[in-house]
């Protein structure tokens, strides 16, 4: 319930018209009473004064209707200079200051208006609002009490009265107001729930329960009321009582999905997993239970990577019950990927979700992420192009398009997409580091070495401690036999930041090789092999090259042969093996 009640007329035109009516009536009556006591000349003067005040009021109202707030304020104050007891002008000023959120001036003029006419409900309502806006909740409650006394059938004032009592920490007083209204209008859900909360605030759990029981009794066919009562029992560790209520609810509404969920929670607390899942299934089978609620429950199990067969069954129920909802296939895709590790099947589910609702960007992004994970760069190239056209303001599709082109050795196209991604990723520091690193890789492949170095330097300017950037930059410098001292420093730093990474250790070894420091190179390449590099054809080939330079030709040939079986070697591997030399 808001402090500012809609009962007060806030629309300028309405108040303007009301002000005219009040002002004309009040002003004419005032002067008529004065004229009875005066002489004819005094009557004429009184009439002139009344006409002047009315004209001033019309001028003020006209300015207000034109949204000339400052002009209206000045005009109304001019009315008060001529007629200091003009309550309509006071009310109008209170309203203007109220809308301007000037609580002090609102209260000043609202109080003056009420002092002159305490029976006018608009004045009193404005005064009550002004008190509330000034955090004078006890005084506001008293003003609303008077409004209720004057307008016993206007229950909105009663609700405001109760609310002000709550704000002034008179909780029992607020309950008394609700009780008073309830005697007139009967039991209502809004008031009953509010009273229940207030009794809980007082620590009177039994009375809070009694309120909800009263709500159930008022409409025994409404299952939601049973649910509220059951939740109340559960929240206070009265699970057996909750179960009794839920069982009654299910007799009233046996297919109620919310009731089944509530029963499921009861069985869960009892540790009865069998009945828990039975109730969940009953709830999930019902299409009236929103899929978002089902998703909330299932997402927790997916996050925990719960591989229980019941979870897979629940997800299948969701898909069967909501076959036209993209969220069904998103949940299925998440489960297949995160829990079962079935990446291709997961990708198929996300594709179905995208077919149903092509406007969900996050679904398309998941499709691209999984394609990267599958190293399916042909489909990534095609899909990222489509997605970038659907969502031209999203930088990630352009990045993935650049990545796909890079992996497919289409480096000029890669650079073109990555430039677009960089333009849209302003302010996204970590993302820009990835973009510039990949751009540096592609520039290097098309032998635009200056632009390659510039791209890596941009990435390092954003993150000087990115092991990936340091490693890639250093590696390509070593392949070009360029700036080897700088490359060595960067490779060493990358290994300090992320030790025991075989690819980084291989890079450092290869730079040492380029510097003809073969003994040190052997030390680092063997570290790389120990940390997983034994499965890399590139690393094993490098090992053979280093051994050859150390005059261990037979061992070198052995490593080259091993590298050939692993794949991913240079195009010179066969010649090395055949000729037994570099």
C-alpha cells in the first residue's frame, strides 16, 4: 500500500475545477455574511473584493492548467494576500507543492486549509498525505481516523488508516482497523493475509493461523486458501498439520498442481524421495502449471549435475507437456550438456528451441558455444553469420564468426569480423582482449606482422597479465625469428602466471631453441611432455628437433616418427624421418 493515496485529486484539470467551485462558494458566502452587517458602500466594496479574488483565482487556475507551476504558485499566493483565509487557494498550493515533492510546503498549506474547513474530505486527505510524506505517521493515522469517521463507507481511507498505524508501530491498532472493516464487508483475502502478517510480527502464531483458517472457512472450495494455511504450518515446523490441510485441499482440487508441489515439499522434508517425485510428476504433467515454475525447480538439479533418472523423466514430461515452448528444449539441452555430456544431442535441442522462438538471443549464443566446444567450425561459420544478421548489435556473433574463419584458415575474413566485434565491444575489457588476441593470430597468418604485433599490444595494454596473449605473441615472434629477447621474456612470464601448461612450456622451449639454447630448450620441452604434451604431435616434433640439435639423432628420429602417428605436425615431418636430419 502506497503512502500517497489515489483518493487525493492529483490531476490538474480536476483540481482546477474543484478549486473554482470551492473558491466561488466559500468566497461568496464569506462576503455575503459580511455584507449583512455593513452599509451599502461596504456592500459595494465587498462585491468588488469578491470579484477581484475570483479573477485572481481564475488567473491562478489558468496558469496551473498551462503547467506554469511558478506562475500558479505566485498567483495563488496573491489570492492569499488579498484573502488570507482562502482555503481553496491553500488547498491548491498544497497540491502543487505535493506534486513537486516539497513536503514542508505541502504540510504548511494543507494544515492551513484543514484549520479553516476541517469537514472537507479533500482537504483532510491532502493533510493526511502531507503528514505521511513528512514521516509524521502517528498524526497521519489520526487524520485518517477522522476521514473514516466522516466517510464510514469509504474503505480506502480505512486501509490508509491501518497502514499509518503500521508505520507508527501501532500493529495492534492496525489489526483493530482491519477488524472494523471486516465487520462491514466480510472476510477478504487481502485483509486476512495482512492481518496474518501482522500477527506474525507480534509473534502471535496461533492468531496468524486462525486468520488463515478463517479464510479457508470463508470459501472451502478455493484451493489457494488451503495452500496459504499449509505454507504457514510448514514455515513454523508444523508439518503434520500442514499435511492435514494439504490432504483436505486435494479432496477439493485433486489435480491442483500447486497442491501437488506443496505435498512434494512435505515428502521431501520427510525424506520420502519416492513420493516426492510422484507428486512432482503429477504437478509437471498438468499444463496449467507455468513452465517457468517447472524450469526453476529443474534448473537447480541441472546446476548440481544431478544424473538421477527421475530428473531426466521430469525433463521429458516438460517437453511432452509444453512441446511448443522453446524453454522446454532449452532445459533439455542444458541437461544433456551439463549432466550427461551429450554435446551433439544438446546442440540439437537448442536448435529446436531456436526454431520455435528465433528471438531468444541467449539460445543462439548457446548454439555457437557448443559448436566451438565440438570444434564444428563449418557450422559455426554458417550460424554465426545468420545470428549476426538477426542481432546486428551483438558483438559475440561477429567474434565467433572471426573464430570460425580463423580456424578454417580464412584469415582476411576473420579480421573483418573481428574488427566489427571490437567496434561493438567498447568497454568490455576481457572480451576485447580475446578479440585482439585472435586478430593478432590471423594477421600473423597472412603475414601482416606489423598489424599482428599492434593487435597483441592492444590486448596487453588491456591486460598485461594475460598468459594467453603473452604466449601467442611470443610464439609467433619465435616462428618469425623476430624480437627473440622480448619473446623469451613474455613466454617466461606466461609460465609464471600459469605454470604447468604444456602449450606455454612448449612455446618457451621453442623460443629457447630459436635462440640456440638447446639444453634449456630440452628442459622445457620435457616439462611440456610431462604436463600432457605427449599427446601433441607439434610438441613431440619440437622435441625431436631439439634432440637433433643436441646430436642425439636416433632419439630425434624416434620422436619424429611418434609425432607423425599423433598428427598435427609440420609438412617437413616425412623428410625429417627419411633423411634423419632437419
